[in-house]
């Protein structure tokens, strides 16, 4: 979260005179790049699986943004039939390369003869192409411009066909299919309130998908963590191109052959790692708000959800719970430990869960053991004189963990084992790491952190004692008093450090203002973050590793969560991400706004993260974070969010409360949304499982399933939840009308079962009420559902199954169901069940080891066949008739999912 407008400057009596450093920002123009000589290849050595060459600067250095490197090396590896690796790096091996611990490199074992892709090289001036062998399609061609490889600037440009369909390069809030003219993607992780467009946000995922219809889809991943601008342009002189411009690192490219879109997703997972499997309960509904000002209010929200009959699975608390906004502390009056333990016990007794927030900035103060123990163990990033380098975050002046330092993991785990101790502390079920880009309230290199405020002091007046008991909570959950927080704001331990420390590690670079400018909306590289001239414990520099600071915090935290509950899958939600973060953690899209545009933006962000960045467990702050939610928008968003993987309602401190129970209209929409989501939970969980095993996305952009239908390539307001449910929400503000694109295929209305024959055309639906969201089942699929929803996921698992069969145009259908206990890392017994329908016989086959825990159901009540009855012949997308008459045939069970069964209709 971020509170730029509310940030209070705490008047400081210790203002030191800081001479403003003279900053000279040298700027060369990109037009100077025309004089760059490029490179010449020599000593080209080919084997069946690889190619190596030396690259030498082919003329006098241009030194446009820094110094040209004289000697480079080229390594090409046919890593598998579908993956080609091309690496251009400095012969001296000094330039930064992303550590193996961040992205363990995939193994290489392919052969050029069987590979789908072909690498060809032009020696002088050096350039290369990557072709799809099968059809000769040129996927990448660097002859578009000379390679420039300088100490602080690297440029590589590829030609592209006109009007390419490009996607990815997150994190951004732009169109899902990227603009291809005069368009720039900036990758530099930063604080980004209200998700500004056409610029950088919280995460870095330098992978794009290039979809060429029936000529195939491929992916290109640049494994580079430095700040970069990726320019996509089409000019009279140069035609269509994509160009990487980084301020460091090497060219480390992975070409993924596809050829279907989802194949690229799978192949990308093989490079950055497959997603972790997350607990079943994380698919439940979550509620949070910054500004639940005491433990009683938290309990009251939970109670109000029960009273309203809206299932709440997970309750969250933002930084409100902390004492003076310090990690691993609780406000002794508002969030008294005894009461917090009682809250968690009560939630657990009701089969509900609790999640708390943490920030990376550790309050720099003598009597705070999290800081002092960290200082003793050397876990913080250091200034030039060896003292802890300071910035400003919620607690005030803070030190920052160096996730590379030897003791950091242990120190972090120690904090957890004390504060989140199951027996003596707050026994959380998941953790949320925020502000980890890292976001520093210090805006520039001349900032004195002592002049920055921390969080606004909680000054909300005590709540009146209503005498009302909170439903479901012990009687002692009653309002408490306030206290004078200002008086307890503490004095610092050390004098202020100078903002600009000298650096260790790689020599003599311009750490703050490299001549090539990264167009971050937050200014220069060190602005609003940890200074880029700091070195990490492993000798690397923040200049190079900045973009995965948050990723490291999240992965370190995941390892810590494992130490608390070693048998259970950890749940960690992070704001900042890097390629590969999905291996361990989940993500929400940060501080969006409570408006319709962000409701729409959430769809394309989900599409990119799940299908292209291999982070399946994602979602937006439902009903929006900043600003006041509107009843109508919140009702629509309650339904929209239910069809995204992670489903949490969250709002900012000064926003009005927006729990679904606040408005009858939203309560009704929320109930229906959660009811439907829960019935479909095993279907979604199954889709997540297959993404974790083979990378096939649990959310499909429409073109993933209709790759030859050009009308689908730009669709960003419809999606497939799993691979069977086409979700088409109303996306116009306050409208009841939606334009739904139906590819040429058979669909069935999810709500009425009515058959809809898609004609590759838009169909307009009007009169879509605020408790409705159009959803259609794609013919050819089989969906396992729970017969009934429930108020917790635990009770949900006790409901029987109903199987929906939606025959495709050819009369066949198939589907699958994965069952396990929902939370163990080592599953003693799982079921992987395949359902099939061939027009006559329904069959259930597969493995059936999961028998269900106590009380759980693995019984199928009935199988419902859509479109088989006489009146199911259907229309052409114009809907008529109603559900029950729409030609369904039901076959009553029961059958147990403990072995195969089949029947014939
Ligand atoms: C880039 O700027 C430096 C000085 O800042 C200058 O020496 C160099 O010649 C410039 N390069 C080009 C190609 O203009
Ligand atoms: C695209 O090309 C035009 C014309 O050369 C140029 O003015 C513009 O800056 C370029 N945009 C990007 C993002 O590279
Ligand atoms: C809970 O519901 C009561 C009754 O509608 C309302 O007065 C109260 O403000 C609600 N509390 C919270 C924290 O939403
Ligand atoms: C869920 O409903 C059951 C009754 O069906 C009730 O006992 C339980 O308290 C409810 N749980 C929550 C969290 O509302
Ligand atoms: C830490 O020191 C400050 C200022 O001296 C004091 O107000 C605060 O109560 C102390 N905190 C603890 C946990 O002792
Ligand atoms: C469907 O409607 C959208 C606008 O809502 C439009 O952009 C698109 O081109 C239309 N598709 C077809 C196939 O007409
Ligand atoms: C769909 O069928 C209905 C009824 O047969 C007809 O009135 C309508 O014009 C058709 N629409 C299209 C787009 O073909
Ligand atoms: C559905 O159609 C049947 C037969 O026409 C009719 O009897 C029934 O009332 C309709 N149901 C609804 C909900 O419109």
C-alpha cells in the first residue's frame, strides 16, 4: 500500500544540513547509436547441440552511453527440441549475470537436427536469426540494428512482421495484446499507486509471446534483471521491430518454440520453474482493509460476514496490527496479544484462516530486538562506512534486509518463530509481503530519512461500546481505548548516514544516473527505493539486483513459513515479483483504484500473469483499493473476482468500508459469486494442479483455445476460467449490456444450460443484472462441480459431486479432476481422474488413491448431459428458451470416485 497523499512529515528537530550533491546527468542521444560498429564473429565452432563463437568489436568504439566492450562470446545451445538458448556475454566474465539461486538454469540436452528451431549466424557484422524449421518462419532477426554492448548499455533489436500479436513483458496495466507502434515497456520495479499506464509497475517479467495464427506461437525470454526499456515500434526507415535497451547485464535469450500458445507457457515453466501448488483454502474468499483499527473491529467484520450469510474463508490484517508499524510487534492496546490469540483460535475453531502483513523496512531503533538481532547478525544492507544503510518506510527510519547475507534466512525465521509462534504468539496461516520493490519513502539521493514520516499515526477515535456481542466471538471482543502513540515514537540508534555510500563489487559504474535513462515513472534508479550503489553480501550490486529484491524477500519468507509448518504448503502473497516468483509465491496486482477502469485492467493483468508469467495464484483487490468503492461497481467486481484465481476484497485506510455486506446489492452478488466459485473449486484446483505439473495455464486467454481465429487475438475482457468456462462480464461502466464474442464452436450457458452455437461473431446481451455474470461452457468439456456450496472450504469438501458434460460439435467431451487433501506438501494419496463422453458412453478412469479425509465426500450424485434432449438443438448465439427445457439429460448415481465406472445412455 502507499499513502502519498496522506504521508505526514514528522517535524524533526535533528535536521542536519546536507549539502545537495552536484548531479551531472550526461545524456547522449540514441541517434548517436548509428555510429556504433557492431561486432564480428570468429572461431565459430559447431557441434550437433551447440555453437560457440568469439565476437569482437568491429570498428572504433562508439561509447554512446558508456564504454563498448571489445570482446564478447556467443553460446548457442539446442537445449531441447523446443528450446533454444542464445547467450552473448563478456569474454572477461565481469558483467553481471543473474545468480543461479534466483533462476536455476535449465539443463541442456538437445540436438540441432531434431530441434524445432534453427539458429543461423551472419559473421560480419554479427547478427543472427531464429527460424521455425517446419515452415521457415523467421521468428527473430537481429540484423535490424547493430548489437551494442557497453558497460552500462546493451541494445539488441529484432525485426518483426508487420502488426505482430505480442503479449507479456509484465508487469504493466496496458492492453493485453501490446501496442506495436511507438510503444515502450519499462522494467524497473517500483511503488505504483493506481497502476499508471505505459510505464513500470511492481514486477519484472521479460518474456513475450509472439502469436502468428496458424504459423504458430513462440516465446522469447530475456534472462536479465537490469533496468530496461523495451521499445516496440514501426517506422518508415526501420519497419516493425522490438528492441531491448538495458543498463547492464548480458543477453541471455531463451526461444520457446510452441507451437500452440499453451505449449509456450509449458516451455517457459521449464525455464523459470513450475508454479508451486497452493492450499485448497486459498481459493476461498478473503477480506482485508487497511484501517481495521483494532482486534474487535477485525472480529466484527468476520461476525458481520457470518450474519450476512456470506462465506468468509480468510481474514487479513494490514499494518494496523503493528506497534508503531514495526514488523513482528503488535499494538499492545489495539491488538493486544491475548486478544489476537483469541481471535486466531476463534477463526480456527470456525475453520477460517488468518493472514498478516510484513514490510521489508526494519525500524532502526535500539530497543527493538528484530533490529538489534539483525544488526548483530549482519543481515542489513550496508552503507560505505559499514553501518546499516537507512531509508524510510512505515515505521520511520529503517534498515533493509540483505537477502543475500548469510544469516538473513535464519534471522527472519527466528522472528517468525517468536512472533508467529503457535503456542505463544499469533498463529498465522499465511503471510503477505508488501512494499518490497523495495519502496522507500525517500524520493531521491538527497533525501534524509529522518525528515520523512513513517505511517500516519493511528488516531481513529475509540469505537463506542455498543454492548453488542460479535457473532461467533467470545464476549471479551468489545471496543478498546486509544493511546498517545506520538509520544512513543522512538529515537534512533545511530546518527544519520550519508545517503551516498561508495560501492563494493563491480568497478566504477555510474550507479545512480547511467547515461541511458530508464523511463521509470518514479524518476531515476535510486529514487523511492534502496540506493542502487549498495552492494549485497555476495558482492553484487543493487544496481543489478534491484528487480528481484522483492522476489528474494518473498522466497525467503516462503522458506521461513515452511519451517513453521513443515508439512503444509506455505501461502505467501507478494507485491513485487520477478521471473520465476511463481515457483513459490502468489501475487496480487497492488494498489489499484476503486474504479471501472481498474475492474477491467484486472482481467488483462490476470491473463498475462497466469498464462505468460507462470504465476497462477493472482488477482486484484476486489472493489478496488484507493478511493471509495461504488455499490454497482463493487457488485460487478464481486462476480468478476470470483472467476480469478486469488479472490480478496481489500481497501485503503481512507477508503470507505467495502465488505460485501455493506450494500444489499453487493451482498446478493457476492453470495452468488462465492456460491458459484465454491461449487467450481475442485475444477479450479484441478486446473492449478496441472499448471504446477506441466505449465498449462489455469486461466486461458481466448486465443489460447482458438489460435487460428483472428477475432480472438485482441480479446482482453473475456477469458476461460480453466479451459472450459468462457467468462464474459459486463465491462462498461453502469451498463447492463455486454458484447460477447463466440468463436465458431458449441457453447452452453452455464446458468441455464442453453446451447449457443458460436458463429465467430459478437452477440450482444442486455439486461444483465448486477447479480449476474455471463458464463458459457465450451462444448467438448466435462466439469466436475460440488452439488452444493458451503460457508467454508472444509464444509465444501463434504459436499457430493455433480458432473456436467458439455458435448462439443463432434458429440464428444472430456474433463479431469484432481483430488488430494488440499494442503500437505507430501501427498500420501492423490486421485487423477479422467472423464470422457463419446456420444454413447460416459467413462471415469484414472487413478483413485485419494479416499477423502474424515467427513469428505468423493461421491458423484449425478451426471448431467447438456444439449442432448430434443429442445437442445439450440440457436446461433441468440438466446431463447430457459434452462430446464434446454435439453439436459440426467443420469442419477451415486458412484464413488474410488475406482473406474462407466455407463451408456
Ligand atoms: C557520448 O557522450 C560522451 C560525453 O558524455 C562523449 O564523449 C561521446 O563522444 C558521446 N558519444 C557520441 C556517439 O556522441
Ligand atoms: C518510434 O519511432 C519514432 C520515429 O522514429 C520515434 O520518434 C519514437 O520515439 C519511437 N518510439 C519508441 C518507443 O521507440
Ligand atoms: C457490522 O454490522 C453492524 C450492523 O450492520 C454495523 O453497524 C457495523 O458497522 C459493522 N461493522 C463493521 C466492522 O463492518
Ligand atoms: C458455517 O455453517 C455451519 C452450519 O452449517 C455453522 O455451524 C458454522 O458456524 C458456520 N461457519 C461460519 C464460518 O460461518
Ligand atoms: C523503546 O524506546 C522508546 C523510546 O525510548 C520507548 O518509548 C519504547 O517504549 C521502547 N520500546 C520497548 C519495546 O521497550
Ligand atoms: C466485437 O466487438 C468488439 C467491441 O466490443 C470489437 O472490437 C470486435 O472487433 C468485434 N468482433 C467482431 C468479430 O465483430
Ligand atoms: C439467429 O437465429 C434467429 C432465429 O432463427 C434469427 O432470427 C437471427 O437472425 C439469427 N441471427 C444470426 C446472427 O444469424
Ligand atoms: C421454462 O420453460 C417452461 C416450458 O416453456 C416453462 O413452463 C417454465 O415456466 C419456464 N421457466 C422459466 C424459469 O422461465
